[in-house]
C-alpha cells in the first residue's frame, strides 16, 4: 500500500482567509515540516500567496510539496459563477507551476487536486449550517438550485482538467449543501466520473451520520483523494445536542488527533487496502485559530499514529 500522509492549513484553524487570528502561512509550512509531513494543501483561496516564486521558495525551504488546492465557497448562487471560475484559473495556474509530488502505481489521478466544497453565502446558508450533523432537520436545496450547483461544479472540473490537467474532487462537508448520504449519492449520480471524482473525508462522513468504512467501500470507484480526521465522542455528543454551527463545534474541540477519537482507523486502513487505494491522504483537524497552543503537538500526534499503524 503506497499511501503518503500530507497536511493542511485547516489544522491550524485556517478555513476563512479573512479571519484576523490566522497564523502566518510560513509558520504553517514550517510546523508541518517539523511534524513530519512532506506534503501540504494550499488551504482556502487567498491564504497562501499566488506567486509561484514566493511559494516555491518556502516549500523548498521546508521540504514540502503541494498536494491540493481548495475552492471553499458558495457553489450555488449564479452571481458567484465568475468568481468560482477565476479561482479555478488562479489556483490551478499556481498548482501547475509548482514541483509535483510523485505518482504511485495504481494511483487513479496524479496530484495535485482541486478540492471543491460548497459553503454558501451566509444569508442563505446559516440555517443549513445550524443543522450540520442532523440529516432529519437540514433543508435540502430546491431542485433548480441543486442543478445550478451541479452546473458550477461541472464547469470548474472541466476547466481545471482541460486547461490545467488538474483533477477536481468533490468534498462532502458538514454544514454545506453536499453533506448527507442522499446528497452524496445525488451528486455522484449527477456528475459522472469522467468529469470529477470524490474526496471522502472520514470526519465529515461521521459527523453527517454515515459510517466512514461503508462510505469508502460504497464509493471506491469514485474516490480519487481522501481526508483523514478523528472526532472526540464526548464533545461530538455535546455539540449535536446544541443548536451550533459546524465551525463553532470545531472551536469546542470536536476534532481531535487521529487515533484519539471514535473513528475506526484499523477498519479504514483495511478498507483502503481492499480498494487498492494508492497515493495521498491529508490529515485535517479543524479548530479555532486562536486555539493554537497544541497544534504542533496535535498534527505530530496524528502523523506519528498513522505511521505506527502502517501509513508512510
């Protein structure tokens, strides 16, 4: 099993690039390398500079390569279409100029990837976010708006692949409009494999009430990239009992280092072996960026645990 573990800025609390409490991007790269990672995601659009010389110099200084970029934005509103396509051009343009990670035999698509996540504008999204993790109370998108989202993802994926050779992967995400089992099944039905793949995130899958092992098996033929998280069971039960938004739950510590939570990583590892999965898996642990005191210990603990159970 040739699987390599990489990191992401969200483990340092980097989800909203406008958040005034974010650490410097150079700090994230330096600490990721210190914790033993050799690959990193760009994080949300606007966090790392888009200048290839600047980013390349810091990557080289820390022995890192970029595994993916992310569009984490409103995928539904027609008015946001041009912004989504501009982000696709700028992110993929940078990705294609950076030195690539090696490709393993059996890896379906080479890194880097473009991870696409729905996160609607606040005025239309807030009620949905408060229902994160609660399939029975979360309002689904009306069919016309769903089809608009499908159209936007399709345009992003075709642009990223045909112009830059970057594979787009759709990431179901707690609090977004692609979260629960019925929504994942629908997006897979509406967007064919030749257009885009899936990035299944073990933590978001559990948060949404699905079994990560069963979900990996169900979508084995669509999964091009994987994210690993773990969830503190006590905090999870507490936040689901409250009316709380997803990132507020992260601020309360619902995500924990890999191996310290409720997820079955022995089962996940065996499932990936059975799938023949090869390539890259990225560790994430969302948090409030003001809670950075343990971040280096946490990301290192996740890396060390995964190495101890057979991940490179």
